[in-house]
């Protein structure tokens, strides 16, 4: 009983702060329109960076830019809408799929050379090498498997971390609100 | 207090002088094809009979024994100058001889440049071919990418990149385990 009395005594302090935080997500026309225009461009730029290993691109910055595009969408439209468009199961899938893709590129070398080559020894990808030559094959493997694998993992990891932090804040606000009531 | 600050001022001036001297003393990197930028000198020998031997395509025994004594041997996983395992080519551009060695790789059977021999001032100097230069020259042929950094990231240091990715993955998994409530997947 005494504990309940203390909670009632403290109630006016956080209550005044929690009541505006409990309100619904407020839509903003300018932010939503800007995000709608920007998100496809940002995603396209991220894919260009991921594939551009011949220049200054690569998997790590490309994955970061893709994640930034999705995070822009989530911040503009709210976590409820973001969870519909970018389901959390997809993030979990992408996170592990990128790592599997990278390791798969390593295992392809072992499988195609029938155990003669080591793990991640890209020079031994024979069926592809018979078509286009060893060096070119390795270049394609580098650009498309390794970088795409890295980018997918980085993207999934960053989006899921953003979701986790956003949900944590929402949960804390909800708990505060329940305590007040 | 005053002596301390004076000592500090003197130290700073001394260090600045050293820096200026070092910057002035660094050789210019103007000519990328000079031997100093492509090869590293390791030792010199007397040229008696060695020049004819090199022209005939045989490495003198002294070069073989001395390189192996320096640590470029089987124990340290370096290819040695065995009979029939190397090729000697006259390098007209640098006015010396290149020693190419078959490394014994399964998928790259071509010999690779390892040593460079040059005759100067009546002595033969043995150079070791610079590893970064080798990477820069051979990247396009070996890795199929125009960008040497990409080849280094994903090809020569593939394991490093794979475990960097694993670090990011495990970081995300740890955040999920720490912050997420049950049933939020």
C-alpha cells in the first residue's frame, strides 16, 4: 500500500511529460513527400556503389547507403508503417544471407576444383573459367558475390539495429504511460 | 617553472629542426622505374664468372646459398632457386637480369619475378623485387579487377574481409539479444 502511495505522490512529475509523448504519430506532408522522392534515388545510388568495385565503391559503404535509404523511410513514415514495408524477418534473412553468400563464394572454389583448391581461392572456379578465362571470372566473383554479400549483411544489420533502438524508446514511453495511469 | 618552459621551447625547436632535416633528406620519388623504387638491394658479390653464368641461364651457387642464408628458404615458405625451377631473363630496361621462379602453385603455373641482378662499379648487386610493386603490376592479370584495392580487400586478404563482416553480423545479433522483447521478430 505504501508503495502505491509513493507512486501516486510521484505521479504528477512524469505524468506531465508522458502525456504528450503518448500521442499518435503525426503526419507531415513536406517530410513524407521529400522522403518519397529521395528514397528510390538513395537506394539506386547504394546499389551503384555496391557494384562499383572497379572504382571507389564496395560492400561496406554501399550497404550503409542502402540502410540509410530505408532508415529515411522509417523516420518519415513511422515505425508501424516501416515494419509493414521492411518486415523484421527480411532483416534477419538479409543479415545471415550476406554472410552465407560470402562463404558460399569460398566454398564454390573447393567444390568446382574437386578439393584441389583452398577455401576462398577464387582462381579455381573452373566451369566459369572455361567460358571466360580465369582472371575475368575472378573479377566477376569479386564484384558480384563478395561485395553483394558484404552489402546485404551491413544493410540488414544497420536496419535491425535502428528498429531495435526505436522500439526500445517506444516501449519505455509505453511503460511510463502505464505507470502513470 | 621558467626553466621548464625554456626547455620545452628548446625541445620543440630541436624536433622541428629534425623534421625539416628529414623532409629535406628524403629522396625524391620522381622516377617510378628507378631501381630504388622497384627493387630492394640485399647484398653484393664479386662478378668473377657470375656474368657468364647468368647469361647462360644458370644462377651462381653463391647467390643461391646467400639468399637461403638470409631466410628466403623452404622453412620460411619461400621458393628456392632449385635447378630447372627458375628462368633468367635479360632486363634491357633496367640493364640487369631478372630471376623468375616457379612457385609450385596449382592454378598459376607461370614463373614470378623474385630477384634482380645488376652489374655496377665492378660488382654484382642482388635486389629483391618489391612486393607492393609486384601487386600493382600483377593485380589486373591475377585478380581480374582494375582496382588494386579491391583485389587486396577481397582477394589477397579475403579472410580478413570475411571476418570483418562476421564482426558486423555478431554486433547486430548482440543488439537484438540485448534490446529486443520476446515475440517482436
